[in-house]
């Protein structure tokens, strides 16, 4: 058995798994209801299917960047969350264009969909692609029983509840990653700190002056703009926290 986190860790994420169910359900909704009569140019269908696709895609890409850049991971997770909101808006518009409104949160149908739970992710072996695709199909089949495929209004309401849930889960995931970043930092960010520490050590070894403001070692820097472009000066190694300078 292989370690899923060392290969495709995003497959264990609930947001990614629900995102795939949402994508399949959106494709099914568009196939059944968004035909040439209501969407003669195919733009609405393309928009909805593309928004649904980008949700699991950005979660997967963001999770894959977890070890190298928190900033990139968080940005991609936020893009995924924005795509959920975009898709939710299309379903809400579908209701209104058909003279319908969304269920209230205490409606038993809303509660039923909100309480839908995915089965645990499968244990991954070397056949993880076959295993995860079978798992997603099985979970979509279970979810599809809530849709009532002949009723676009009911189906759109179900999809909105699923969108709401995924948004909440993504928000929680983003907040957790932000908390982790504050404690651990990220690979890219830590590399920057390592590089700065090495520069400080070299500056001290070479007898660089101390910053007149904070006492940290100073680094040789070059003015990049203005009438003094190209001239060198001593700048504090802790810039931008400290803006102390000395003439060369």
C-alpha cells in the first residue's frame, strides 16, 4: 500500500471529493436541462461546466503546491471557492428565470441534502486511479438519488445546497492553512528566510557596518530607479522591517 499523501494527497480531501461530485452533477444537469432552446449559443452550459471543472482542479493544484508555497496553495483554494460561488449564482438564476425561489434552510429537503455524507476515501494502492474514480462514481450515484432528474427546479435547489456546503468547507480549509502558515511558514517563505540569514552571516564575516537604526548587519544594495540609478549604498538586512541606510 502506498502513502496517499506522498502521491496525490488531494484525493483524500473532502472538498476535492465533493467537488468531483458537484462537477458530475453539473454535467448531468446541463445535459438534461440546458439545451439549445434555453441556451442557443451554448454559453451558459460552457460557463457552468467550466466553473464546475475548476473547483476540483484548483483544489488539486493547490494541494499539490502545499509543500512549496502556502501563498500559491491559498490563492488556488480561493479561486476554487470563487468558482463555487459563480456556479451557485448560475443555479440561483435558473430558479428565478423559472419563477422559483430557493428552499429555506429549515426546509426538510434542504436539511436532507445538507446532511448527505460521503463515504470515507478508499485506502490507496498502486491502482489508486482506478480506486478513486470508482469511488467518485459510487458517491455520485448515491448523491444523484437526491436530484429527481425530471425536475430542474428541485435539482437546482439540491445543487445550491451542495455549493453552500463546499464553500463552507473551503473556507474552513483556507482558515486552517492560514493558521498553519502562521506557525510553520511555507517552503518558499522559509527559503527566503534561509537566504536572508545566510546574507546576514556573510555580511558580518566580511565586516559590513551595522544599521544605524536597529543594529542589524547591512547589505550592499543598488539604486534601481531615479537620477541615482546604479549607485550603491548600505541597506539594512532587515528591510522592509527597517529602512536604515548608510552611504558606501
